C-alpha cells in the first residue's frame, strides 16, 4: 500500500509519517530527496542558468534560492520543472525496489502524479505552522507565511478524496495508532 501524506510547510507531515512508519511502513521524505538532488552538478548548472543570484562563488545558497522562489510563483514553477521530474523518478525507483507498505511525505505530493493508494492531508492552523517552522528551520514568519500561502493556494485546487488530519500540537502528540490505522485502512 502506498500512502501519500501532504500539506503545507509546518503542518506536521513528517510527524504523521513517522507515526505511520510504526504501522510497518517505509517512509520516503521528498524534502530529503530534493536536498540530494540539489547537490547534483547537473541540476545546479541548470539552476545557476536560471537563478545566478542564488549562488555565491559557484556555491548554491539555498536560503537565497528559497527567497527567490517564495516571492515569485513563476520562479517557483521554473525550479519545479527542473527538480520535480528528478524527485518523481527517485520516488518511483524507491517504490519499485521496495515492495510493501510505503508512506510518502511531500508538501505538494499530488503534483508528482504518482500511483498513490490513499492520500492523507495534514493541516494545522497558521500560528502553529509559523511557530513550528521558526523553531525547526529558524525561518522568519514572513518567509514562512509566503511559502505557506503559495502551498495552500495550490493544495486547495486539488480534487482528491483524502483523509484529513488536523495537526495542532496537542492533538498530534495524542493521536493513537488505532486512529491512524482507521484513517489508513478505512
């Protein structure tokens, strides 16, 4: 079974994915795959051609790139056209080579157009999101809000029959495996 967990930045996707892992699922984190892909010389060359200001002495500055794409949706789409096919290929390879239950954790997962058996959307309120990301990534509220807003607009366009988990701190910590099992195997 392939479970897709998606939602905005700081919604609690990784927390939920790690809880699902304990139900004997392998976790695939798209952010980790993306970080590896961004280290590829070929990918960096393509990015440098589009976003030379995201580099400092031939070194990709991820914070500069993040700022560029969070301020301009066209730039985000250009970056996605380079990185997303690679992410999709990597995840597809993991699925093919790892039979069994897999949970894929990716903010905009439906846009990868993978074969997913069940989608779970993780939501959290804006205040919780801002505080989580500030604590985890040390990002400013302004930058986090821009990313959150972009992702939420895209997610709201999805026409998916999914399960929803509200992931505000208190409930997320108290979600039981029985509740997760029920959402997954409903």
